[in-house]
C-alpha cells in the first residue's frame, strides 16, 4: 500500500514477472543441457538410467515446457 497509484503497482508487478520469466528460461536451459548430456554408464542398469531421464524430463515439465 506504499504505491501512490494503480499504475505504480502495475509496473512493480510487471517487473517482478519479467524476473520470474527470465529465471524460468535459465532453469529450462540448465535442464535441457542436462538432458542432452545424459548417457548411460557401462556399469549402470537400464532402470536407474530411465530414472535419471525421468527426473530431468519431470523437471522440464514442472517448469511448464
């Protein structure tokens, strides 16, 4: 309630949303890079590899992609 007008409040909300959007893009880039670098190790079984893939995919889906 320290804003003098609805316009001031709107600008504050708009700037906050820009930060959230930028953070989402950075996280998405991180998870995409993680997904692209996934590879199954020689001593790893298929179930644990699928679990890793699933975790990264769920993180990407959780962001809204």
